[in-house]
């Protein structure tokens, strides 16, 4: 992982830990979709998903905005997806069923 990716990962970990109730259950996954294009996925407990997304999605929107601004500094495109462990298991099962 290059320094820009690592910096963005550390930023998201810091922000998420400050906002959620159960950081021990949190997983942060990073996928490189192409050169200078990253997808971050936070997998949390159901209650932490609600906290991180916030009322009307404003908290998640603010985090995404800061992530995109930090990524743009390094010429990187970054996106953030937030899922519960249950949703993640469902997505993985669906993808394995192909």
C-alpha cells in the first residue's frame, strides 16, 4: 500500500473509532480499483452503522467529503461504503453464488 493509501486508511480509522461504540468489531477494508482509485469499506455492528451514517446521512456525508478532499491532495479518487456485518456476509454470499 502506498503512503497516500495508508494515510487515508489511518484517517478513516481515527474518525470511525471516535464516533462508534464498538471499535473492536469494526473492520476497514481497502480495495484498489485502479491506479489512484481506492474504495474503502467500513464493516460495523448494526448500531454503529446507524451512528456513523447519522441523521439523514449527514455524518457519513461529512466523512466522505473529508476523505475525498484528503485523497484529492494526493491525486487519488476515494470512495467510502459503510455496511453492517450482516450486510457484508450477504454481499459475500451473493458474490460466491455466481
